[in-house]
């Protein structure tokens, strides 16, 4: 029975990308003489090479083999750890990632960088670029024992089913030949009659002699991929070398050695197609869940089942008019509510992953950018184990990258500038994650020059974002960096200055139900604080009543709520349009007007006001009453109905009713749309009268 290897490809891809991350992070922290780290990097490369060979990803195997050789020279002391070699290995990690992604997608990878790095590896290893060490290139001879080089006798007897798992004996012996000259004797006596041969089974075995100063562990490592699928004996011999040569010659005279199977000449793309028409990386992906989380979920479901059984029994008793069991029923309902809430939290925890999955990309990025800019930069990470929903994590990566780039490029000074300012020549960027209420906060802190408020103001005036008459506080001026197309860079670079970015950062963060705040002190640095909900599936909300309808306002958007004070209302053209909040006049939005609900006959002083914030702007929402605060499960209107301006989604309340979730930013767009319609209607009326 043949085995469908395609079922193992997603696992190989996942583990390979994790291995590349380990290689990258270890290389960035590598120090001279750190053999343990070199061994860890070597093992990761070796695993990737072995797995790629199993699935026929030949380009990955060949390229990683060169990387493995360089690492092997480092770990056995033949080569010292030089910065240029570390840089080359980091570039090699990038190339392996590109090759694996191409193999995953079933396409050819023709990036010029791969050949450049391959050439650099060959030059570093003092090899011809086209030379690859193969078994049939190895001299079939023994070195005399008197030269002091040990010999190893290896008995390799594959189990019949070994080939069915995709393992190739040629690859194994090729890898063994990297340790030294190899002589092999193929034993054919177990081959059955032709009509009994199964084409996918292995009937051969090998007696191998290796001339090498390696240790036994190095040899066993070559066979680690098939250690459970073969019988392997490794023994060191020195004095018996002549006898082995004689035995080999005798056997060679009497046994015709069949050729080893040749490796597939297919490209990686063809190999993937042969295993599976399309190897995709579905957007849903997979996550690894800690056994403690699964155990907690199983226990919680067990509690829920017990409670359900108890309530069923009470219900049966009630059907027999035993109304004295009502108290037990109510007790069971309370228990059911608690178990259901706990179950919900346990299920959500399964989707939680540590923020380190995002943070891990930054050490390499800081390393590359600091080298490119000629700056000395230290990256500090804290709170890496703070957990966040997988969906949120996948979407927050790019905004965080842009914010960190901004700190590296604009925030931190050049070393001489820092020294002149009385600072250490090495700048610091600190990424700090922590929980705050029901949210996760990620701070990007740098100790650079801070924002140039005057320069921002000049650019804003130049672009017409503000007028010369406006007397804005420094904080509001600094917030203008989030305006679309805003940039203070004089020259366009591949890092910044293209006039796009910060507005997209804010928009992407707010699309996740979060917000970004900015603080800056000239000469001391800046801090960007990104607040995000822990999950997109559940929202902490404030229930409000307007007329007979119930709406939900996200708690993360609310600054304050209180009874409306009519003394703080400033009328414009006879309409209550502005509200004075802490010496700042902000727009008033009437939910009744925006959603076309019946007008209220109640006095203005009986109205509630909720101060909310979105995209750095504050608004005062007029509502009739504040109800409970609770977690609600979000339901998309886009997929279940259609997009509605000013509404981000809906949820089902405990009484079975539907409550719409208010989109604060959408309210602003809705208000502008209504103002335009009123303006057009007024103009049409004037024209008609005229």
C-alpha cells in the first residue's frame, strides 16, 4: 500500500518556517565560541534539508546542503565565527525561505539573490560553484590505518517499507560522504524472485566503510530520518582495515552491485505536482495548542454536560407538578450560565498565541536597517508571552512593522548626533506588550530625537491641512502625521518618505477595533501605543437605548459618559452642534437624527451624552439612556445582510433581540453625507423659488 506523502507537507512547511525563525534569531545573537547555538542552527538546517529531500524539493535540499556545510565547519572548529559569515548565513536563511515558499506554491523561484548567495557560499567554502559532492564522485579507496585517520564500519539494513515513506538511500550515502571517503558493499541475497518483488519495497542492505575523524554521533545523525525504519550498527575500527579491504575485493569479484536509484531530476515545482496538484497554505492555517488549554476545554465541556443533565432531570420532575423544584432549576441555570461563560473563554483561549510570533520578526529587521542606515540600535522586547487572538495577530504585523521602521528611520539619531546631544551612541527601540482591561497594549518606545512639531506644522500648512489662523496645541499638531499623504521626509527612500503609511497604519488598527495613541518629548523620544481587542469574535460593549432601539458602543471608544449639561452646549444656526468637553469644543452627534428615529419630546437635560474617540477625533453622542455593559459576540452584517453606514456589526442579546453595534468612524461619514444631502436640498429649494 502506497502512502500519500502530501498529507505531511503542511507539517513540513510549518516546522521549516519555525526552523528558519530559530536560525535567524540564533544568528542574530551568535557570539564567538558559542558552539551550542551553532549546533542548534545546524540541527534546524539539517532538519529542513532532510524534510525537503523527503518531498523532492531538490532546490531546497541542494541550497541548504551548502549552508549546512558552512555551519559544520564552524561547529567543529575548522572555521571561526566571523561577522561576514553570519551575514552570509542570514542572507541564506532568506533564500531558503523563498525556495520553500516557491515549493509550497508549486512555482519556480528565479530570484537573483539566490544565485548570488549560492555563489558566495561556494566561494566561502573554496568550492567550484558547479561542484556538488556525490557518492559516485567519491574515491573508492581506503586510507592506510597508519595515517591515524579512524575508520568506521556501518551496517545499514533498511526495513522493506523504508522507501514508501519517501526516503532515498542515495541521499543518505551522499550525506555520509560529506564526512569522508566512503566504500560500500551492497548485499543482494534477500532479493526475492522477480514475480514476488514489490516495486515499493527495499530488499537491499549496505555494508559501508567510512574513513573519517568524525564521532559516532555525527554518523548516527545522518541516519536520524530513518532510524526507526532500519537496522543500523556503527562501529569504529582501525586494525582490521586490511581485512575489510580484502573482504570488499572478494565480494566485488563475486557480486554484481546494482546501481543505486538515481535521485529525481524533477524541479521542485514538478515534485510538488507529483505529490499533490496544488500545495496551498490556506488562510485559515493551523495553530499549535498547549495541552493545558485542551484539558481545560474538555473539563469545561464535562461540567456543562453534567449541568445539562441536572436541568433535564429537574425539568422531568417539574412535568409531574413538583413545583418545589423551581429553586433547584434556578440554581442549575446559574450554574449553566457560569459554565457557558467559562467554556466561551476556554474556547477563545485556544485561538490565543503569544505576541512573540509577531515580535520575532523585528530583531532581523532592526539588524538590517541599522546596518543600512549606519546607526547603532539596540532592540528590547518585553511582554512577549502576552497572548492575542491569532486573527488579530495576523493583521497587526504590518502596522507594527511600519511603526518600528518609523522609529528607526525618523526617531533615532545617528551616533555622532546622539553623542553631541549627551546621549549614548546606541539608540534603543523598546517593544512592550501588556494587558490592560480586556485589551492588549503594544508600546513602541524610542529614545530618539522626538517629533519636530514645528516641522510638522510647516508641512501641514504647506499641504493645506491646517490654516495659519488655527492655534493648535502641540499634541494635535503631532497627530497630523496620521493625515493621509503626510510626510516630513525631504527625500524618498525605500524606508519612508513616500507620503503614505501612517494614515494606513491608523486605519488598519481601527479596522480591528483598536486605536493608536502618540506621545513625544523633543530630545527624549516618542511612544506609539497600540490598543487592540484580545479577539475579533467578542466585543466589550456599552448598551445604550435610543427611542425604542438598543445599540452597542464599543467600550474601547468611550472616554466618558454623563448626564448632558445644557450649559456646555453651543448652538450653531439654532441647532445644538458643539459640546464643551474639558475646554475643547467637539461635534455633537444625535443618534436619533443619524438613524432617522422618532424625535424625542424629553427636555435636553434628560439626555445622556457619551464622549467617544476615533482616528484622534472626539465626538459627543446623544442617547436616551445607558444600559448594561457586557461582552457580546459579533456577527458580520456584510456576510449576513449588507454593509450599513455607521454600523459595524450586530449581536443577539439575551432576550433574543438583535442589537446593532455602532461604528464611531462610520458615524462621522454618515453625518457628512447627511449634511451634503441637506445642503443640496436647500440649494435646490432656493433655485426653485428663484
